[in-house]
């Protein structure tokens, strides 16, 4: 059975409440059930944290034993060299996901420290971006 880590960063625990005009009204936990139903033969490990070190620890913990990482690091995307280094350090390939189109938002969101460490990036397709990232990782 394939194993995929879905890793969400800061403020993504507020999906469904936070700026629904940007992020939608569905919680991630609700969406996770849908994702698990779409991939019944995949063991999906889900982790969310508002703390950079905890995200790095989870990458270190699972990054050598899983088949891929789907990462939405939230604002850490634009600031964290440490998360980028963690992705580089492990063997699992990663796909970066953003629910909103970060390129249509504030200028500071246009740069990602993670993109160069990932196999691909899915931007602006809502929660469907996670499904696309999982499909891609399973195709490798």
C-alpha cells in the first residue's frame, strides 16, 4: 500500500472559517474524508501545525518511509528555508499545493522557498489541488 503524507501549515486548521471568499467554506477534515475515499488503496497520513519546527519534525519522521509528501506550508512557503532544507534532506518526493492563486495575491506570496525542492506545484485550484498532487505522486 502506498503511503502519502499530507502536510498543512499555519492557519490551515481554520479552513471553512477563515476568509471563505478565498479558501472556501469546507473544513480540511471534511475534505480529508473525501480524499481518503478517492484513494482507498493509499494510506494518507495527515498532519497540520501552526509551528514550523513541528512541520520539519514530521517531514524528518516520515520522509524516508513514505511514497510522497503533499505540502501546503501556508505562509511558511514564503519564509522558511528550514522547511525547504527538510524537503531536500528526505527521499520522499514532494508536491507543493496552494488553495488560492498566490500569484494573484500580495507580492510577498509570489516567492516560494519550497518550489525548487518539489517535483511540482499546484496553485489556485482550491482543495482539488490536493487530489491532483496525490495522483501525481502515485504516478511516479
